C-alpha cells in the first residue's frame, strides 16, 4: 500500500519534471526546494508533494538521494553511491569536479589536540585557513575557531574576553586562547541528537551527517563549549574558492538548516596531514596527533607539560588540552 | 536496651544506604564514562599496526636527519636555503682584513642585519659566527656546528625550548602528524638576529561579530 503510493508519487515527480522549464538546471541537493520534514508532511498530505516539487527536475538519482539513510548505518556500497550522486550533482551544477572521500578511521588512532596558550599571538591565521579549507559560508562569516583575547589580570574568564578584536596583536598585558570543537570523548551533543545525525568515530572525531540532520539545534544547546554552528541561510562559497578535496563527513558543501562544526579536518587528518589550523599557525601554538602513540608530540605534551582542559568538571573529557610554557 | 541497639542499627543502615545512593547519583551525574587517559592506558600501542604515513606529504623536501634528546627525526636542510651559500665564496679572507677594506668597498654587504637578540654584553656576531670560517657556526666552547644544525647553538641558552622542541611542545611539524617526523628547525620560524615575533593585524576580521559588539 505504502510502496504503491510512493511509486505513484515518484511517477508524479517524474511527470512534472518533464513539464518544467529546465533552464535553472537541476537544483542542487543542498538547496532542495522542500526539505525532509516538509516532504514527509507532503507525503502525508498526498499529492500536494507534486506541486511542491514541480520547480525541480526530479530524476531517479535525486529521488534516491532524497530518501537515503543515515551515513552511520550505510553499507560501503550505499556510501559510494551517495558520494557518486553528490559529486555528479555538483559537476552538473558547476561544471567542476569535487573529490568527496569516504575514508574510514585509521586503526589504533585516537586524535588529540594541544594548544599552547603562551605561544598564541592572536594573529588569526588559523581561522582564515579553517574557513578556506572547510568551505564555510562567506556571507555570514561562519568560523569554527574563536580566538579569545584575555587580560592577564583576569585570567581565563570568557565573560571578560574579547573574540572580535580588530587591533594589532599581540597586545601588551593580554593573552590569547583559541576554542573550537573539542571532540569530547563523552560528547553531550551526541547524546541529545534525536535522529543520531551526529556521532563519534573510532578515531575520536565527532562528525555530523549533514543530510540526516533535521536542524533541531539540540546539540548546539548541549555543547558547553560553543563548538557548534548552525546554517541559518543557504551557505555560499564562490566557486573558485571551493576546496574540492572533500570528505562526506567533513568539508563537503552544506545546506540551509543543518549543523556543522570543526571535524579536525577529517579530510586531511585521516590522510596523515595536520588540520588546516595547525598547519597555518605561524607560532607553533597548535599541536595535533595520535594520543595512543607514546612517541607522538601530543603525548610528550600530555606527559611533560602542565595541561588543563576547559570545564573538566562536566566529565565531557575533551580531547583538546591547553598548556603553557 | 534493645530499642537503643536497634535504633543505632537503623541509623547505621540509613547512613549506608544514603552513601550508596549518593554514589549512584554522582555516577549518574558524571555519566559512567571513563577518562580518556584510561582509554590511552588500556590500549597498548603497537607501532607497526598503524599504516598511516606522512611520506606522500613530504615528497621533494630536502631534509637532514638529527638526534636530539634521544629522539630521531629530520629537520629541513638549511644550507641549501641560504642565498649565496657557501659564505666563503665572498668571505675568502679573514673578517678583520675585510673590515680593513670597508672604506674602499663602500656599502656594507649585510647592512640590513641588526642584532636584536639579548644585549650587546651577551651576544655579538661572534657568539655564533666563526670569524675564520664563515661557512660554519661555533658553540661557546668553539665546537664547529654546521648551519643545518644551528639548533645546537640556540639550545646553549634556550634549554627548555630545546627539550620541548625535541619532544614536540615547541615548534612545528612539516607534512603532517603521522610518521616519519620532519620538524622545522629554530631558524625556520625565528630570525636568529631578531627572534621575537612581530606585532600585526589579525589576518581575518569577522565584521558581523564586530557589528554585533558595537550594538551592545
């Protein structure tokens, strides 16, 4: 019964697709004329859906993309298929190719990050590199990283800190402390997600399936570290600036109404590279590595420096440590 | 008598139950999640089990192997980066003789180098450069050090930085986090003649956030 009605709907979509003017090209999946929630409503409402979708050319691939599952539980073939659809869609829209990876976590790896508060000078090269690497929305100036300028008299006090400074840095009497997603080992954002669109991978990276996220922003509220960002509008990146080396769970282009955040540059870190912020930092304040490897730099820091984490009492176990010289 | 004993028993039981209950509540409050350090300890690391390598990100790099603080790694080749190395191509006679020629030769060759490193009582050119062999540097005790291994000179004073650099808490990696380890050496980030970092404007300013702040 239900299958029949879905087939009927599909036929309706295909028919309407033939009728509509295709001059606008196949609208990108990231800018669906209707989203998942309203589509369900539309299905419940019967043939209303055909009217809602009449603006979009609705091919079979689009239908499959639309009703795909959660990336977390997809088989390898399903993952390959969705990536093929997304890449084809992007090429159809822009004429350029993207390389979307589905690389899985490496074995025996748990990523950790260390931030040297004494070294950070507030230059903000990390923020710039992050925005460019991760295709963040240029209009709303979305940034995963914040650099907080703090007065040495006040110590680490976020209420008295300034993360919008525009003057020359470093300024006398101030120190600089960067925050981003801490990839907690016990992440509160993952617990609250009602649709399991965000989860922790075995290498410790907390990821989001942008296509499964319903945009409820529970995770944004649950995160004690201001680590998550929401797309209030359709994010845009000028085509020449789009980073084409992407990961499904990382920097592929997002759409309106979904969450995103730092992924430790999953598209880079799983290839052995450092995240863009670490590579860009001119002062060496940022260290990244495998905390299971006793010879790694990050382990040296954990074992030899006086490290601390933010809000440790919450039991979130962030894998992001601060230290001083 | 009996009521006295039983009342004490009741108090003990209540106290025990209370402490158990509060334990349970505390556990729930923190979630029964184990510390990430316990995760590290519980996973013995097998070096060969990681196929991850940063070799492909290090292609075409000119490196030199070093051992510092018992750790083996590579640093970037410095000598090949210095313009007009070897220095002896110009400095083919002792410095004193060159200085005597100065009035005849006009403009100084290294006019743009101004030493802003410690003070004049502590350091001058000769602290690192050898007067008689400009192709190499020398330590306080006169041991010869190549330009590639200039970190050995820095470590004479900056011991803690040196240890942290060898370990990984100071400085920067090249290529990525995976092995093999290639690091930047001291002079890749610090100008040895003026090692402190400059003041400058932040590279990206978030105009939206600045606007929001102005409205407050």
